[in-house]
């Protein structure tokens, strides 16, 4: 058995019996109460799911297996120039709860390279779509089309034991993650570069090869991809893309079907599509003001106008966070180090000064601070990746790492079909 799978199997077996014993002894202990506001308010804050790979604190932000983003940047094995963390290492950490060594990360890189062949019919399925199909739609079609290769579906069909579900889920996860950069780069090149595709370079790491296939070979862009694909990977289980993957997976749909469902959730403007909306909003603002360097007063007026027209300010606010998102801050740090003085980045930083007090003054916005999506577009634009309808695909390639590692855990821990209770307003009224 491969070393990661072996480690995962040992850890999962141990935790599964621990959970069994805990449930036996404390199964009826109460952890939450549900208010009417939560029933009507998108189930905010209700504790009702287990997600081992990461946990979100409203003030501190995300921790992956206990490690904050600055700690990950320090401790995870890095790319060839030793600057930014390799997402392969984060995947290892999320799956088995240990920071991997350089050798272990190199092993993941090589595994993924060896599993990265995309079936020919996936390219054909993509080529059958109109070229202006939204890249996220192409992405979910491509992921679903690879389901024909699911190990889980094949073994289920053959009559696999419940105790072994985790094994083909792990195999599907490794194969799927390995293929995503090729699929995502294919979508980019077909949509924006006349189908002029770039062959993979398997000597590069997962992010470096992705950057290469996008057509961006600079060392700095490769570093941006390493950071980007690390920080977008997971945000505990309740966000829409994670929760959707989890819900669909709980029906024993395999990793391909579960991830493509999760990606459809990521494609919504209140979730992952916000990264395209942010840069679109900034470009529209610059065009309408007729300058690349607006003043804070000009930005404030544009923000007020956006709000007055009944729209949200994209990249600001969060369902859980109550402070600037550490993923925003990590990208700000990257910009300060690599591209200080860039016009669009300067605009993003001015917006960071201007928007929070305005949102606060509305009195209803629970979190006036920027989220991950407020910064990412400006970095991509700097390196020439200006086609913003593509941005959520980058988010999706990264998000796959967390939601699929979590899917492996869900099957290993024997989690059941998810089925919360719904009620009617008539029922609610009868209780008051
Ligand atoms: N601009 C204007 N109004 C906002 C706002 C923003 N950025 N964020 C929240 N509000 C409004 C809400 O629309 C809501 O108004 P309503 O009562 O009139 O309907 C009110 O403030 C209360 O909302 P909330 O409890 O603070 O937020 P929420 O948990 O319901 O929603 C989120 C969270 C992210 C959907 C919301 O902040 C938003 O729409 N932000 C802009 C879109 C965005 O950046 N999404 C990306 C989030 C991160 C991610 O998933 N990638």
C-alpha cells in the first residue's frame, strides 16, 4: 500500500473506534440549540457536521489541522526556490494531520504526475461545448465526464463491503486531484487562446505544471499559484462548495459526482464566483471614473452608488468571519513582496480602507471586512491572467484538495446519508 494511504488507513481506523466509543457514552449530549432566525437564516452557525480537515474561527480565520496560514507558509515544504508552500503538502496535512517532510511532498508530486492522464473523452466533451460556455460550467462538465473512471463506482457495482469504502474513495481522490490542472488549463487555453494547448511538464510540481500549462512560466507566477492553490483549499465544512460535496458524497455518489456538484455551488456569485465579480466591479469602476488611480473619495462614491442600486460589494462580508480574512492578508503580503506599486493592487488596498466603514454604517452587515476574493484578481491581472470569468476555476482546483480529503474521511468514518429536517411555515406558526 502507498505510504499516504497506509498512514490514512491507520489514522482513520483509530479515529473510527474512538468516535464509536464516544457516541456510545455521550450520544445524547447537547451541543446546540436552534433558533427561528437560524431556521429561516440559512442555518448559520448550527453545529451539525463533522469536518476533520480544517476549522474556522470567526476572528482568527481558518486553521488547517490547527495550522494558520502564516504557519503553513513557514512549515510546509516549498517550491524549488524555497519561497511559497506546495499545496501537495497541505493535502498531506489535511488527510493525515501531520506536516509532511520534503520527501513526502515530493512523493505526492510524483504520484499526481503519474496519475494525471486525462481521458480523451473529457477533451471531446469539452470541445463539444460552445467556446463561450462559462469556464465553471466547462469545469463541472469535465469533472463529471471523468466519472466513467471512478474506482468507487466500479467497486460498488461489484459489491464492495461498507468497511472498504474509504479505499476507492482515496484512489478516486488522488486520480481526480492529479488531473484537475490539466483539465483546468485545457479549459483556459480553449476558451481564451484559440485552443492552442500546452503539453504538461511532469518534471514540475503540481502548481508549477499548472502555471506552465496555462502559458505562464515565470517563477513568480508559479509561486503565486503555489500560494493561491494552498490558501483556497478548505474553509471548514459548512461553506456551500464543501457542504454540497459532503451532502452528495453522503449518498455514496463517488468523488467525481460529488466534486462536480460542489463546483456548481462554488460557481455562485455569493460564493466562489465573487472573485470574478470583484475584478469586474473594479474594472467597471475604473472605466466609469476614467482613471487607473482613483482617489478614496471617488471609490467611496462608487461604493455608495453600487449599494444604492441594490447590489452587494463583492469580496466583502462573510457568513462566519468577523475580521479581515487571513487569506486576503496572505495575498496582500504576497503583493507587497512581489509586485508592490502595481496600479490594480493599489486600488484593492484603497478599497480595503474605504469599504469597511461604509458597510459598517449600514448597520446590518455582520462583517464589513474583505474576504479571500477581494484580492486574488488583482494578483492574476498583474501576471497577465486578465480573463476574469476563469478565476473561479482556479479557486475550484484548490478547493478540490480540501473537500476531497474530507470526503475520504467521511467514507472512512462511515458517516451516514445526510438528511436534516425541514419544516413548513405553517408548522412553525403552530409552535409559537
Ligand atoms: N455588500 C453589501 N451588503 C452586504 C454585504 C456586502 N459585501 N455583505 C452582507 N451584506 C448585507 C446582506 O446582503 C444582508 O442584507 P439584507 O438583510 O438586506 O438581505 C445583510 O448585509 C446581512 O448579511 P450578513 O449576515 O452580514 O451576511 P450573510 O452571512 O448573509 O452573507 C455573504 C455572507 C458572503 C454572502 C455576503 O457578505 C455577501 O453577499 N458578500 C458579497 C459577495 C462575496 O464576496 N462573496 C464571497 C464570500 C467568500 C467566498 O465564499 N468565496
